[in-house]
C-alpha cells in the first residue's frame, strides 16, 4: 500500500499559489487510490506515508488530500479540495434556494468545517462527496431553520444498543471507484422528480404527494424503488 | 404504516434530504442508532445527496473566496473541532446518542410531569404548527387512554415495552399511528416502566371526558 500514499513531507510547505486550480479540477472522484489498511489510527497511517517517491498534492486523490489535511494541517492540500468542492457546494446551495451571495458565504462556511472536521472523515465509512453533502445539509438547516439537525452516529458507543443479530459486521469496503459513478443515472424520470423535490425543496414525501397531486402510496413506491436501485448499486460492489 | 416496528424507507429519504422537522428528525436519528440495516439504507440515501452535489454544474466562487477561507483558518477557526469524547463510563447508555442534546446525562436528567394515572411526560421541543417532541413514562400495566390522531404519532420505545392489539413494541422499535388508527390504545406490559420518545404533529384527541378535561393541562 505504501506506493499509493507516498509523499514527500517537504511538499507540505508547498504554497497555495503553487496549486493550479485547473489541475485540481481535473481531479476526479473516480480516481482510485485508497488504501485498504486505513484503520482510523493516525500513527499507523503516518507509518505508511514514509515512502520516498516525490509527489505533489496535485497527484493525490481527494481522499488522500483529506488525510494530509487531517494529519498535517496541509493548506496546499486543502486548497485543492476547496477548488474542487466549493463551487459544487455553492451550486447545490443555490439549487436549494439561496441567492448567489448567500450560497457563496455558506459554501465558505462549509469548507471551513471540512478543514476543522477533516480528522473525522473516514473513507471506509463514507464517500467524501456524501460527507461534504451532510455538512452542507446540516449547515443549511442550521442557518435557515435555526435547527441543529440530529445526527446519526453510526460509529459511536451506542453499538451496545444494536439488536444482537445486527451487531458488528465487518466494515464494508464501499469506497470503490466503480460505485462513485452516480446512482442518479439509474433512476427513472419519475423517481428523479421525487428525489429533486426531496433534496432541493426540502419536501417530505407527504408534501411531495400533495405538490404533485399524486396518491401518497405512489410517492412512497417511487422512493422505495429508488432505494432498490441504490442498495443494488451498493450491494454489487461490496 | 409500519407493522414491523422499523422506519419505512420514504422516511429515511426525508431524513437524508433534510426535510424533517426537529421532532421527526430526532425520533428517526434515535431509532437508527438501534438498527445497522437502516443505517446502511440511510448511507445509500445520503450517497444520493452526494451524487446530486457532484452532478451540479460548478458555480464560480468569488475571486477572493479561497483567501477569505484561508484567513479564517488563520484567525483561530483553524483548530480542529475536538469530538467531545467522554470515557465510556461517563456516557449515558440509557438513551440513544442524539437524545443527549436534551438529556446530557441520560434519563437521570428527566424532569417528569404528571400526565394521568400511571403516566408522566416531559416536553422536549415544540414547533410552530403544534408539532411536539416529548418523552412518555408509563408504569407497567397502564392502559394509555383511548385516543385518535389528527396528524401522525411516532413512538420510539426506549425502555420497557407495550402492545397495541397483537403488535408488540420493544426497545428500538417504532410505532407509527396516524388518523387511520382510530381508537388507538396501547397497553404497557406488566413489569418495568415503559419510556418512549414521541413525536406528535397535532394535539391528540383523548376520548374520555376526564382525558379531555386534563388535556389542556398536559399540553400535548
């Protein structure tokens, strides 16, 4: 694995100005490069990052950059993540109804949180896009509704509350490049319409039914069929 | 309506999308703490959110945007937010983690108010449209007064158990009852107290005269 996460520690000092945002945008989440021996232990990850291959942050996957941000508080790495995600977060927030300035400001807030919480990001538990989506969603709710969205902590001490048949399965390796391709392509038009109203208009399934003048059962079955697609996509690759 | 005691998927999608109010979101988040399979479903739904984020045409950031953010990192916002991890012995294990927002030390923080014979309640949150999040504590053997629902009533069992007709609800299971459930009358199982987290959308209608008289006092 050491060949994947190798770097030169002196690259930490790379200046932000050296980051070419075009190169950053050329990055793709589909780029595969995760190590499977990520085990949440910082020290251990440090050990595997002592290779002598010289590479700059522009050659790293977003997940590797997050490790650098978490471990080394590396601003050059952060700048690459910023260049890639901030414009997408801004666009997402505008679709949720914020104006350009509001979305700009909130996207900045979201990226500050990405920096602050970088060490909580675990590529085995979430895709980076999903992790950032959650931060953006919670920030949006926090600011527009003055509500701290209750978070599900899948990895906390409440494991002892799980029903016996559901206790610790091995962590599923889902951060496979193949499934980073969008599940959206697999949804039909009707499902997509429901998903858009749900994620962009903050409508609950019963509000969606009302909005589209559809029976509640129809909306429920569209959502459940969408889940079948999503779970199949996850299942195929696990 | 669910008869499995597990959250239907459309509710998971609502939670993932961020469209639930505080009361519903809290019940859902707490319910999910008990069920790994539902957590996996939620992850699938949130991945969809991530996919939407990635599918957007990127919107140009202001020219000074990155500089502004970097200067905020300089200005003391740079420090990582330490997760407030207490040692396991300090953790209340009698409530799901999200509920610590209201009950930092678990059920020992509860301030119960009398609600009726054998019943206590503690209000946690109320919304502008009559939505309410509250805890119910009922003694073993108690019959909850027969009531109808104007909106949806979501009940997550935290401790003890009850049954409604043939359906049996134990810790971690969720009961969802709406206006189609007339004359809803849960009966608490004999034995230990039953404690539930409840989200109601509109005041419940209690059938008995005494119940209706008490209702304004209870405030639910």
